[in-house]
């Protein structure tokens, strides 16, 4: 389906951003478009960061498999900067279309599995907010970077084990995955021991999916109220990952409405495949990975 490498003209390294599509021509039609959109969202939801913005910015998931892991995962600083510029343009356009200000939407650059050098390149391009899944990886990567860049803010966006709660409280500015009473207990204890309280978001399982983390919809209001009583102003918002094969708009709207009911200002929702929809429904934070850093290692 893709043009053989020997027949292609030389081009930028894989993953470089472009404000026009550089992917090989594909068959047109509703079936092809539907399949492509579904595949893009599936990649984004499964990994919490993969997939890529539709149109304009280069499609990082549709290219042929590269010949080396290095070319697949490591983009140059100029490529990362170009990707960031393209994503920021799309976020600003989506915000304006929704009648909002671009500065109302925070981009969380999901840097999980990417090296500190890639984060440094993004920082040089003006990015200050990053998301990591694993606490140990986040600590090893960001503590040295913060020494030179004190404005960096680190979000923990992956499922958090109770035995990692204290380390997460120690290194994170925001923990987006408060999703059960036992973790609330562990975080409350860690905050008391460490003497610092990161911002906390309750993760809601908006699709009530058995395989996903998050408090079920039916228990969300009671859990949020309990956490507000326990953590006070440290509980700042909600987070979700919508179901894979459903229109995310209704789930995003529900989460934004739930946050409003409880007076919470932060709504973290939307990834590479659906962030524009999330912005239209009120997202204050969107979490994008491969659209900035390229495809992650398998």
C-alpha cells in the first residue's frame, strides 16, 4: 500500500510535523475514512498517547514501518518543535471555534517512554507541562530537568499503585488518576508525610468499562464529594478516557457537566485522536503524545 522506499523522494525524518498531509495517497470513500478514524482513536485510547491529529499535521500512525527503532522513536529537536507548533495551532483553532480563548486550554505533552533529550527539546520549544505514566520513570527524567527548568510541571497520568503514592506526591505537580478509596487513603497519608499536596484529579470511568480504571459514573458524585472533604482545594478537577468505539462527545460533555456540578475548574480529556472534540465540550487540559514526540517503542 505504501510507495517502496526506493521510489520515494527524500523527505524529512518520520514524525516531523507538516501543516499539510505528507502521507501517501489512500483510497477515498466512507468505509476507508471510517476505518481510518476508528484506528486512529483506538491507538490513542489504548496507549493514552498514540495516534495523531487529523489533517494538516502529519499523520504519524499511517506511515510505513521504519527500518530502525531509532528512526521510529527519536525525532530531532527541530521536528519536535515543528510538531508542537502544529498542535498548538490546532488547539487554538479548536478553542476559537468553540467560542473559547486558546489560553483556556493547557497542552499536556505526554512524554512517557521518550528520553529526557526529547523532553529537553520540547522545553526549548516552549513546552512546560508534561505527562508521565510511571512514577519511577518520571522521577528519573524530570528531577534533573527541573534543576535547570523550575517552571516545568509534571502530571502523573497513568494508573497509580498505592505503594507508589508517596513517591508520586514527592515528584508530581498533578496526579490525574485518583480513582478509588484505597488510593485516596494512600495519597492522604503521603501528603501528610511529605508536607506537600499536588493537585488531584478524580478519574471517572465514563463508559463504565470493566477493563478500565476510574470510578464508575454511578459512584462519581459521592466519591468526588468525599475527596473534596478530604483534600480540600487540592482536588481541582476530573479526568477521563472515553470508550474506544463510541463517539466521545457525549462522554466529554458528561464529564464537563460533572465537574461544573462540583465547582471543579479542571477537566482533563482528549488525546491525539479526539482532542478537538474535547475542546469543543469544555476540556481545560488535553493530553497529546505521539503528535509531538512520534511513535513510542512497542
